[in-house]
């Protein structure tokens, strides 16, 4: 990984960067949620960086932490041929600013995070479930989501009710 991203982001945001890590040659910044939109805009618009591709938004759940969720943004620069990640830590029911004003693809990516983790995005134009049906209760990628198993129905057992194993 070139140091240009680290240098330019640190020079621009300084004390707003809470932590910086590098894993397998890919740089990651931890920031406060108020820094998400300005940092994303800077990474995209800076002429030396050009992280123009928002490839993913995901989250991880750490229930033992006070701010249990990490929302993780993955950006790619075609000019540098490098990925950069930035993360924000949020508590349960705490919202995160939307990036739909910066990238159209953030619309569906944020809806997926909302659907599977229950993390709301402030200012999102259409925040509703995208993968699960509207009546589904809960968010299945949370670590406190109850795990169950239902016996699949096939032609050989179609007359038997499905067994739910907890």
C-alpha cells in the first residue's frame, strides 16, 4: 500500500481519525460518525486519491462492547489500484449518516446493513428491508439473534409438519 492515502487523510482530518490500521496491505481508518460524509467525499474527490468506487458497506457485531456495531465502508481507487476502509462504531439503535448523496450504490448497501443488522441511516431516501420480507422479526446477522433450524420440506416428507430445532 502506498503511503499517499495515509498522508493525505491524516493531513486533512488529523485528530478526527481515531485509529489507523493496516492489514494485509490495506489501510483502515476508524472515525467518528460525524466524519463519515466529509471523509468519503474527500477520498472520492481528492485528485491524488480518487477512491471513486464504493464497493461495499457492511457491519460487524460485537455485543460485549458499549458501541456494539462497526459499520465498515470499502472504497476502491482505480488510479492507485488500492482499497481503503473506514469504520465507525455505533451503539444499538444509534443511526449513521447516509452516503446516498455521494454514491447511488449506497442506497442498496445501506438497506442491506439496515435489514440484516438493524442499523438505521439518517437521511436515507428509502430505508426499508431489501433481502427479508417486511413481516420478518429481528435482524439475523446480530449475534444475539436466536439460532434455529427448520427441517426442509421435500416430496418424501411433505405430509409431515416441519420440525423446528432450537
